C-alpha cells in the first residue's frame, strides 16, 4: 500500500492561530492527481483522564460552544507552540484542577481527521492524582469539577454524557487500560 | 450553566461539500461578545465496528491521506445529505465489506470539535455480521479487509494501530460494550 503524495500546498484561509485552511495538490499511487484537496489546521491538543489515589475520576461538568447543553469532560486544552504534549497535559491538569499526578501513561496520539487533518489529539491517563494547589484556569467556559467513581464514569460514557469525540475516546481508553491492570 | 449564544454567522470559505468555514459572532452569558469565532463544517460520518457470528472483528488495513503509514480502521464513511445515520452505517458495511448484520447497537453520537464543530460522528456496533454480497466500495484509498479476534483488536488499540481518533473511539467503545455483556 502506497501513500498519497502532497505535490504542493497553498493557504486559502488564514483565520488565526486557531484555524488555517490549505488546498493541497495530491498525487495518488496510480498517478492520478487531485488538484484541490482541502486541509484543515487547528491546534493540537491534550486530554487527560486523571484518577486520584482513592480511585476517583476527575471530570468536569461544563459548557462548550460546539456542544449542546452541558457535557462531562476530562481535563484538556491546546498544546502551546513548541510545548511537549506530556508537559501540556501536566500543565492543564494543574491549571484546571490544582492536581498533580504521580504516574503518567500515554493513551496514544491520534489524527482527528483522516481526510482533512484537523489536529492531533494526545491522550493521557494520570494516576495517583492529588491536589497540590488551587485551580488557576481562566477558560471562558463555565465548568464544575466532579470526582466520580468508575461505575458512574462507565455509565456516563455509555449514556453519551461525554458528548465530544476526543473526550469519549480518552475516557474509553482509560477505562480499558485500567481494566487490564 | 448557560450556553453561549450565536448572534450571527457568515460564510468565510465555501470550498465544497467537504468544507465550509463560517465566522460566528457569539454572546457569552455575562454579555461579552466574541466577534469572529471560526466554525468549521465538514460532512457528518459513521464508523461501524462489525463483529461476525464467530466473534471476528471486521477491520481494514488502509491508507488515508491524513494518516502516516497504514492504519487499522473500522468500516466508515460520510452520511449522505438527508440520510439516516443508521442507514448510512448499514450501507457502508455492505458496500465496504459485503456484510450485513443482525443486531445494531448505537455507540453514541459525538461532536468532533468542542470549539470548532467540525462534524458529528455516529458510532455503531454491528453484531452477527455475515457476508451476503461482494464489496462494491469505490473509495480511492487502498484497503485490505481483515478478520481479527478480540485479543488482537485489544492489543492493536493499545498499541496505537487505530491511528485516527474516531476509529479508536469506535473500537474502544465497542470493546467496552461487549465486555459488559
């Protein structure tokens, strides 16, 4: 199996650091050329499923512009330019919850859009979390920090209460990783 | 918790049916206004984790433009305009694998982008799949259909072999749903 090749790329929308759109000229393995393939660039991000020493999952009840109603959500945020994904995950956990964790396990790195690119999602499981400071996050959205036991998290995931795709991914992968222990 | 309100919206890039970008003017609950919030519209899609009567998971080894190298992937594709998500899932399973399934279970509906929108992902678990026809998919990408047992799927997921976010989500949710049976 041969990959598609990017022959050339040009920016067709430069909105801000939050969104750039390119048009790619692509060559297929059989030689055919696709002249105007849209490619979307938004910031890479982390999500962190943090579990305390007494096995409580730290999640938010929050609003997001793209989400209808409120949703449960793990810790998360954009990776700063040049920032290491794990460092971003640790920073977001501390900023948003005031917690630090003793054991960090990667749950993988995923391309959000198989066709359009979109962003890379870096997902983490943080074990042994404990509160070491007050939260300092200044996100625009309302959010409320909750501590939930595994059965409640499993039920919420199955009921669709984690309404955003990467949040559901991180929580599902965390539950699978923990059940394998 | 109050939602953010869309005051107005305008199209700033109308690329094709595959990509439209809008700029939204948003009012926050405290009255502040965000004048130029980028909002990305790409087609809603389905992914289907199909399991045969003898408990084999139907997955592809495939290339995708947005993915480096090859990846494992469940069945998936765009929902046609006006098409019911379940009908799209059943159509994609038949087109891509030649299989039909006796039991369809929703694994949920998720917004891909909490901030930018992007698309809605409709994820399904299809049980009792059996071959009833030859595959007819005409996707541009190379793909090879595989039948894998659960342990191999679990190991592949943990090893990051499902490289695209919705594919990992669907597989993780399917494994959790099946383990609860």
